[in-house]
C-alpha cells in the first residue's frame, strides 16, 4: 500500500510538471524585423513555431519534413513542449498508429492541457470536444477520447490564442472554416507586422544612403578629374 502511495504521488508530481511546462505563452508575439521571411509561409511559420514552442528553428524545420499537414506538426510540437519525453519517443508512438490524444495519454499529458477555458459553449467544430471536457470535469472517471481533428483544432486555437494574445473566441473564429494553423499564424503575423517590416526596411535603406553620402563627402576634394570636378566614382551597396 505504501508503495502504491509513493507511485501515485510520483504520478501526480509528474502531471503537475506537465501542466507547469510552458503553458503561459500569451504575449510572445514579436516582429522578426527585416529578417522575417515574409514571402515564404513555410519558413515564417517555422520562425513563429520556434518562438512559441521554445525550440531551435532547425529542430522545427527537421521535424516538419515528416508531416505533410502543418496541423500535425503543431500537434507534435505541442506534445513535445508539454512533456520531458524526447521527440523521438513521441514520433515513435505516433508512427505506431496511435492518435494524437492517445500519444498524449502515453506521455502523461492531463486532459485539461488540451483546452483553453471559454465562457460559453463554443459550438461547432469545437462543441463536441468541449462536451467531453465538461463531462470529464463532472466525472473524472469518464473515459475521454478526442479525434485527431479535434486535437488539431484545439492545438491551433491554443497556439493562436496564446501567441497573439487574442480571446479564445477570436482564435476559434479564425479556425472555424478549416483554415490550417500555418495560414492562420502567418496571415495574422503579416496583418500585425507588415507595416513594421516596411518601416524597418526603409530605415535600413536610409542608413545605407547616409553611409554612402558620408563616404562620398570624405572623398570629395581629394580626387579631382582633369576639369577640376569632384569625382565620386561608382558606389555599389548590397542590400
């Protein structure tokens, strides 16, 4: 009995650790400046995912090659970020045919981690998944099941909600028509940072011009052509 109590206590501590794992991401949205790959949805999404899931961009890029659907990549990264289990283990469970929810169960992710609290019934396509959670809260013995689509929806909503700091209802409306998470995240990034990136690019260009003018002024008077005019030469600047 004592051993059982020790094991149960260990499981509760592990579950608490999973809940405490990077769960508070609100406000992580940031501009990647003139380095943002604006014209490339894939790389921009990798940059956003790297920031949100606190993973190296190379890791996100490498694992993305195993998933055709960006929603599945996000579900994978979400599970990895909420547990200390190695990504290779998560991948192995998934490649054995387990659903994303079952993979989460196997690595010890509590039910509530999948959900963002909402004030009222969110309706389709989220209503059924939230119905499961409501029943689970009233009856902890209720056997939860989430389909892959429900997991993809829930993870996409949580990512948009926490990364951009919008209300869950807003994040749900972005997803309601089935738009994949990559398009949701990159579209909102452009809406928020397009002007910032344009401004940053213009500031960069102006700085380049000032540098060229400064160098040209230093050379004036030192190098005259046969007519006595200033000769500035040709200045080429790589942008």
